[in-house]
């Protein structure tokens, strides 16, 4: 009887393993690597060379890979195996993870869940981690937000945003042969998650996504702090997205990134607008440039110059600023940090700490949207 139960359990486990969908992420995408050591840290792996030749890789076994042109020189536990064009490590259990140490540099060592395939191209290793969706999402949430808080409810908010991003961008690197990279270009992914709060948040929101009122998975941009009012996508990126609208956001008003100041020479400030074709001899224009105010709410431009452009040109933390004369300078006093569209992370943390649930936070920042189970969309 016991044996029968064990067989059934094993069958169920292997079924859930094959069901676990995986995403292909290029790791160390920003680094040119000609050598890497991979070590089975937990669980047993199967090794495949050029898809056909197989070896076992027990816990703590290591494999060393060196790119030679478009091939990889391989040694397993210090014994030379040969040269192949492709190496694959396949996990044999539900929980398996391995480490990658690039170029013998222990400081750059990172741990990853699940499988990996390695190719070589022009003396460089291409490392593609095939990782279960939720393992990837937990790792991204930890990479991008750990340190700001340890609030599980907030990690649920971030988990949904990361899951949405993943689904929306599965084809971003299709031409390169994988789904996403591990860099800011896609989502920052610097190794597996190990914080229990983060893993719990991802597990408890398994399969949940954010959709608009036509049941389409939405884009979920986020920024550090809205300054008290978020911006519509059309006012920042010039593209109207019906669910990325401006919302009043008092939750962002009590955070460390709320206020900022910057002083700029009066001459530099006035010349900037002159170069933009504005007649600064006109006294009404001059008054507006020298005492521009957003104290009563966010504006989109200053005498026709988009605030997003001014933010970029002067390296400002946000577009939510007012101007006053300050000796031979102008002083810009601003609120918020980041582009201002979508979710304000500091506002969301405050909401969660006040007891709001993750779906309430999401509905606050994406007002016409809802949290649904992905399977209900099919
Ligand atoms: Zn990318």
C-alpha cells in the first residue's frame, strides 16, 4: 500500500513538473564571459552534451565551461570531457538549483533555479536559464525591491506587476533565441529568490494577473514616488493608454523620496527657454519661466516646452516641480521620483503598511483594471 502511494505521489510530482511552464532568460547578459564554473548546489542534474550524450551531475559536482570560437571546452569534476556546441543541465527534481561562477570570480557567483543551456558564440558563453515562471517572478521581485520593505502584501503587488511584464514581453528577445534578458532592458534578475516573504507572496498570488476592462493583460509601469499625483501615459510618452491615467495619490506624500531641490544658474535657465524659441524679453513669458508653479496640481508643459523634456535635459528627479528666484539662481522645488506613470512603489508600500490588500493597491493605481486568475482568461 505504502509503495502504491509512493508511486502515485511520484507520478503526480512528475506531472506537475512537466506542467510547470518555464521561461528562457539569458543570464549574465551584460557580461562577456569566456569561462564559467557551474555547480549543482541542491538536487541532482542530468547533463546533456549536444542533446544526445548524457552524464549525471550529483550535488556539489562541478562543470567548467570555456568558450573556444563557437564551441565549448568542457571538464566535469576536473576531468576533460571534450568540446561541444551545446551543454544542458536538466533538474531531476522539483527543487534543484545550481551556481554560476564567471571567470573564476567568486564575488560574481550567483545561484539559479531549474535548468540551463549554454552555447558559445565568438569566444563568448551564452547562458540561458530555463526557469519555472514563479521561480523567475520571485527572483525578479527580490532583485528589484528587497531592501525597501519586507511587507508580504507589497511583494504580492510587485509579483503581479512582474508576472504581467513577463507575459507581455515573452517575445522581446525572440530573435535572439530566448524570452527575456536579466538586465534593466527587461527585468532585473540576479539569481534565485531566497527571502521567505517574497516566495510566500508569489505562491499566494500564483497565476494571478492584472487585466483591463476588455480582459487584456496590461502594461504595469512603476516608479519610486508619484509626489502625490500620478501621470497619464499620454502626458509622458505621448501614447494614450486608456488604463494608465492620472490618479490622486496621497499615499506617496509621506515617503523618503518625496521632496527634492535643484538650483540652476538664472542665465542657464533663461537661455534654455530662449533656445527653445521662447521670447524671454516678453515680461509675461519671463514671469512664467521664473515663477512656474504646480502647487495646485501637475501640469504638462512650461510655455509649450514639455516638462518631460525639461526633466531629461536638467536631470531632474521628476516633472512635478515649481520654480522660484534664489539669488543668482533659480531654485526648483520638486516632489516625487521617477516618470510618474502607473504604480508608485513608495505609495504602494504605505498602503500595504496601512492594511490595504494587494488588489486594492492595484485598483488604486490602475483604476479601471482588475486582478483575475490567468486560467479564467482562456
Ligand atoms: Zn532584455
